[in-house]
C-alpha cells in the first residue's frame, strides 16, 4: 500500500509540473487570459469552496459564462495543485454525443491536450492519464451497471440538467442512492436556466450557487419578428420557408461575415428547406455559401462538419434541430434564426400510444437557442415568431420521463438489480404516471424480457447489453441465433435512423413509385434491405450518390445505416452473441421467409389485422380499432394484401392513428414468432395471442396455436 501511495504521489508531482509548464508556455498563457475573462472564472474560489464543503452543489449561470468548459477544469486544476491530481477522476456528462465530443475537444485545447478525454457509444479518446472525462449520460449509466459504487470516481458533474432527459432523471435517482455510500464523492449539477430549488430540495436542501450575470463579453441584438414588416403575414402553422430564405438572403447580402445557425422543427423541414435553398441563386451557390445540416440521426463524423471553418468569403449556414441547442459553441456563429418549434414526443398512456408532433418550444429552449450566438463575437438572434407567442411558451419543457414510453428505462432499472420498478420510479424527481409504468412492465413481459415476477429473463439480460429499443435488440438477438444477421442488421439500423426513403413534397408520386420498385413482398423492412444492398453495390462502383438521387434515397441515412450496422455488430460480439465469423452468421441471410419471421419476432405485439373488403382492405388493431398506413409505406400502394396480418414498427397518433413501416405476415409466422420464446411463460402468451385471435374471430387458429406452441416449448426445453 505504501508503495502504491508513493507512486501516486510521484505521479501527482509530475502532473503539477506538467500543468505549470503549460501555464507558462505562450499558448497556455493566452488561453488562461481568455479563461479569466469569463464570468465563471471570477467565481472560481467560491465554487471550489462550495464543492469542498458540500456533497451536492447546484450551479447556474447565463449561457456562455463558462460553466461547461471551466468548472470541470477548476476542479481538475485545484486537485493537481493540492498534489492529489493522480487520484482524481472527474466525469462530466452531456445530454448528447455531439456536445460531449465538442466540449472535450475545446477543454483539451484549453489545457494543452493534457488529461482530457471523451467517451460516447462505441467511440472515444480515453487513456490511462485521463482525469477529466466528458461522456454522454448513457455511458455513465452503463458504467453504473457494472460498478454500482463508481469506484475511483471523485466528482460527477451533470451538465444541462434543465433538459430533464430520461437518462438524467434516471441518473439522479441512482446517484442519490449512492451518495451516502460514498461520502467523499461530489455531485455537481449545472445549467443555464434551472429550477434550482426543485433540484436542491430533491437533494435535501443542496447548496445553490449562481454565477452573477457579468457584462457579456460579446454584444447581443435580438429581433422579435414583428419588427420586420415582412412578417405581417405570419402563420403559426407554417414556419415560413420564404421568410427564412428572405432573412438568409438578406444576411448574405447586407450583413457582416459570420455563420448562421437556423433552428428548424425536424429532419423533414431541414431537408425540404435545404432543397429549396439549393435552387436559390445566392444561397445555393457553393462559392458563396456552405450549406450544412445537423440532426440527431446523422453519423457523428458528419455532425462534426458544422464546426469547420468555411473558405474565405464563403458564409456557413447550418440548418439544425435542437441537438445543437445546448452546450456547444460553433465558433463562427454570429446569427441565429429560431423558428420556435421542435418535434416533441408525448405519450398517451391510456391508449398506450406515442405521439410525435411539432410543438412550441419552452422559454428555456428559446434562451438556449439564442445563446448559441454571440459566444465568441457579437451576435444577433431572429425569433421567427411574435412576442405574444413567446409570452405563451411554457417556462420549461415537460420532463421526458413524463412524456415517453418507459420500456427501455424499466429494462435498465431491472439490470441494476433493483427489485421493484414502481418503487424505484416513485423516487424520481417527478414520478411518471402509474399507468405508464404498468404499460411498460406489461410490454416487457409480453416480449419476454421479464418473467411473471418482473425478473429479467435470459433474453432480457441480453437486451440490457444492447443500448437500443428492446424490440430492435430482440430482432438482433434472433437474427444472430438464426444466422441471418446481415439483413437484420440493416433493418435494425434502418429503424434507428431517419427514414432513408425521401418524399419531397412536389415529387411525392415519383418518390413513392421509386420506393415500390424495391418491394415485392408487402414489407417496408425488406424494401429497405433491398435499397441498402443496391446502394452498397453502387458504392463499390463509386455511384452511390447517383443511385440515391435516382431512387429518392437519403445518402446521409444510407451512410448512417452503414456505420450503425458496424456498431451493432460490435455490440453483438461484446455480448457474446456472435463471433467475428460473418459467413456463419449469414448462412441463412438470403431466406426471406426467415427474415420476415425474425422481424415479426421483434415487432410483436405491434400487430394489426388486415380486413379485406371488395376493392381494398382496411386495418385494425386491438387498442385503436381502425388504423391507417403512412402514405409512403409500400403497403399503402397495394389494393390487396395476401396476408392476414401486418406487424409494424411504430404507431403514431396525429389526427388518426398511423402505422409506420410494416411487414405482412402469415398466420403460421405469427403463431411461431409472435411473443416470446423463453421458457415457462408460454401460458401468458397463449392468453395474449389467444385474446388477439379471439378478438379477430379466428378460434380454429387459436387452437392450432396452442398445440403448436406447447410442442415448440417442449422442444426448446429439451
Ligand atoms: P456555458 O456552459 O456557461 O454556456 P461554455 O463553458 O460552453 O459556457 O463556454 C464559455 C465560453 O467559452 C463561450 O462563451 C466561448 O466564448 C468560449 N468557448 C467555448 N467553446 C469554444 C470553442 N469551441 N471555440 C471558441 N470559444 C469557445
Ligand atoms: Mg454549457
């Protein structure tokens, strides 16, 4: 032990020398000077004292005051100065991959590249001498799975806590449990705008620090939309592309240099606006404008392009969703355009149906969006909505835990070996509705991840190792077992990114026709597999771009699918479900019936029956009655579907309930692959599926099913 301590001590001395050497270098001095100009720096001593005296500290301050980049460094520096550097390990969580990566990059450059690293899913830079790690909240949660006490971690900083994502709320419950067991561990919660009292009382009256608003280093101008005459025709349902185009054009022609960041509602808006702008004489001219998009389902290498500086004389315009709303600094952004909307998921627990609708953002989000400009130089923000609309915005967004289905969360709770899910969730900052929790548990039982007593099954344990929706994980597991992994990887990756089949407004028919040439078997999922395989072939001849253009496919989505497939394969290897031998795990990859069955296995109980009438057919689910297909589904173009069932990936309530991405299956596939295949819970599934079959009046099949499943069960058990 003494020898260990001596090594630590020597290492700490080394760290201190390294730190001094950097601070004395010309570059280091310049950085330090800049850092000292930030409001957070003036509070350095107060912050460090508070952290040393309290186990939990809550820190708030204006956007751009230096919380994210400075506070982790204060802690690191003070540990190094007090010669405990080698023993300190600070984790700072970010809500998203892009912020974890970009913030760590910035902090590393402020520190002469010493001791700073990042980790996001399957990607990261982390070494033995990393003492400050930026990671996504999900990564810390996964670490908690294997290391309940966070051994060796000295400080946990949870940034942007106001976003109230599901993971952050989950993390807080777990850490709150942990604090008494690790009295020396420090927890720091940070945000620009936060309901500090709520968090403080959750942690038994934790210390709150506010970084006073200093004069902003950079000036700031704001325009409400009513100040511009062109906005008199403002229409709340249509975030005017014309208006955005007009403003962008005006900025390009008349304003000083500087990048523009446009906050849009979602991916569909971004791609339609991008198409529109590309045909504009100025905005679409690459020698004048660099037009970039940034949204959650893009590969991270592509997201990172938004930080690059354009060539001299070229103006960068970034069309982004709210993933760029917090934490990040894009150096050259001077102008922000905020449409005031975002796609928000909500959840109707009563009907067990998720909804996804564009809705107005909260005041907090508006402030964050504005805060992306004027960080490094004077900035301007155009709010594309009138003041009276802003006044009506909610103060905060409803926390995610209260507005999304809870299946993945419940599975994670179980993997922490916590006994009762409902008891655990009752200790959340704001607990979800009981019905929502029950629905999630019920779902996990139906898919065979939990047994009757809410314990993880073998399948459930594998699913906890695959960070994705349980149904997608389930498909991968079975794809690996049945050796048809290649197409299943494509299906699962395809369901994890934005729909790769594009439907531009003005070419809807052409686009739908293009999609239907990939379909032969009443399956959107198989159509995707074909489209992807075609793209891969075209890529080999360097014609991938043309191929996508001709077939109305998104190049970005194709690339994202490509990289996700690799990620998922690695995850399966890590879980011990496949070895690297791709020939074996693809022995049956050409068997379309098998692939269809595996898809059914994953998507069940997402099931609707096909009811034929004279000229066409209609669809019915047990919970919703009549449902419709999205018009871009290959099945929506058919007048007849020669199968009795459709399994679907997602149903969303907009005005009616719509099914997205479906695959037709036969009775026998449903009988054998609907529900779980784990031991012992057959009876539950008999009841469930029996209910379905009775509901749709197919008693004969129900009987056949019972025999078949019993036989199958015996087979599995032996
Ligand atoms: P906060 O978290 O309080 O919003 P940050 O710590 O992210 O603030 O950033 C503080 C300041 O540091 C910014 O206002 C900006 O001036 C500077 N900064 C941060 N990131 C970068 C970067 N990548 N490049 C240049 N300056 C940056
Ligand atoms: Mg920040």
